[in-house]
């Protein structure tokens, strides 16, 4: 599929990304290192462009989800970058892992045994990571299996564990007691595994976990969403800079003569005399259909001025009306006067003020899903 700016333009601000990395890193306790999660094509923003910028900022520990993501990332980064595979390795793929120097996250004793068998030379396996479940009940070794594993110190030593990790379920809700409970469970497990592997490094915090306090930081933090502009502290002002701007073209500006139902299902009505802008951008472009009738955009109006730049742009926030279709959606631009309508250039769906968090909330979802759904039909520009 070809990228075409006339079908919408996604602008990704790599300076903002770099600044967000520095903000997170500077927040860590002394000695804490800041890794970066670049899974799912760097949350949809383009790992080819994103990973080298983070490396330049000093990041040396990257996290991806799949083997294919890891192999691609390895080709993008110098050899001193560590790459951890968050969803581990499937049986038979151990060699592919070591060929790209990827460290899989293992979660069962059987996986550890298989890793040792497949990769050990001179009795020591290739580097890997162990993840325990500290209370989220998703991927991670349970307490009982972990207790049994500790009774096999030879296996633990042969496994060549480099990182011990767990994941927080409610880090974006600091008042939840589960955060402290998970911290206690993780710290206890860490103390016990370090009796066998004293050098083992630990990692617990995702983006929001970094803001829970120093005792959540351990050796390596694993921020993802905050790098890309999602607010890691919901309900408080966002310490991150927006990274994404999305601007879509207006296909038609029209006035409705009488009250009219707009779009599929005739779910909303435009009042007689309203002005509407039909834009190029629909759910096949990642504008989640669940934001129908609730989303907002910014009408971008070009205004001629005397200075050298020639024009400046003014923005007026306008509501979406009716359901999002596959390729189009509609905004009610009645708030614009005639002169503004004539200079309407585009509708911005994401910018510094209309955030991925706002769009996520309008869609009954989260900023993460907005980012990872961003369409493949837009043109892309990296600043
Ligand atoms: C995705 C992921 C992260 C990053 O989380 P954010 O909330 O995006 O910062 C960290 N750790 C694990 C295990 C993950 O799966």
C-alpha cells in the first residue's frame, strides 16, 4: 500500500519522543536505567525511526513482543543494545532467538529447561529473563512453581538469567493498594532468587510505574506508552509531550437545508442550516467507530498575514456528528463563519491539545489502542 499525504498526514515528532525519554530517565532513582518498549512497531509510530532516536539518547535496553519484532530491531541497532522478548520463545525457535541475540522472557520451568537444552554451550545457556506473576495473573510464573524452581539451583545457574521481571496491573491508579502488594511480592521473590543468582537485575515499572516512586524502579524501567505521549499519570497534567499529529483532508463542505440525519444508522441529526465537513478518515484508518458522535477535531483555518511566513493557522475545535464510516466521518463546522469556512484546510484529529488519551476516552478505550490502530493509508512525516 502506498503512503499518500493527500489521504491524511501523520506527523511524528522525534524530538518530542527524545525529550519524553529524557523526562522518564531523569525521573529514575540514581543507578536506575531507562529501557524502552518498542513492541508493535513502536506502538504504531514506526520502530525504524523510533529505535535509533532512543539509542542516540542513551537507551541500551529495548523490549519487544515477538521474535519477528526482535529480529527487525536487531538489524536497526548496534550490537551493544540488549533486546528482551516480552512474550518469550515458542518451542523450536530458540536458535532464531540466539542468532539475533534476543533474550526471551521465560515463565515456566519447562521453558527454562528447553532453553538450557537448546542453547547451552559449556553448561551455560544463552542470556534470558525470568518473569514472575506478582499479582496480575497474566504472563508470569506462579508462586508455587517459583518455589519449586528455587529448589533447583543448578538449573537456575545454567539458565544464565540476566533479568528478573514482573508487570504491574494498576500502575496508572496510584491509590490502588494492589501496587504496593505487587511490589512486596516482587521484592520477596527477588530476594530469594538472588540467593542463587546474586548478580540478577530486576525490572518492574512500566511508564506509570515510574511515577509510583523510587522503590518501584529497581535496575531497569520499561516505559512504552509515555514515550509516545500517553499520559502516565491520568487525572493529573501530562508530563509528556505529544508525539503524534494527525491531519485529514476535507472532501466536502456542505450546508444542510433542513434537519437531516447524518451517516449510517441515522443516529444523529444536523439542525437546519448547519454546515458539515466530510473528511477522509474512517475506522479503516484507525478512527475507532466507538467514538461516533463523541469524537472531536480541530478545524485548521489558514489565515493570510503580513509576515514572511505568509499564512498562519488558526484552530477551532468542532464536534464529530454521526457514525464513523470505513473511509470517512463528518464534523459539524457550524461554529465557523463564512470566511473561516473558505479557508478551511483540514481537520486535525490529534495534536498538542487533542491528545491520544482524549480520543481514547471518546472511543471508550485508551491512548494505547489509538496509537496502535493508527492507519496505514496516511502519509507519514518524521520531524
Ligand atoms: C507493554 C509492556 C510494557 C510497557 O508498558 P507501558 O504501560 O506502555 O509503559 C512494560 N512491560 C511489559 C511486560 C509490557 O508488556
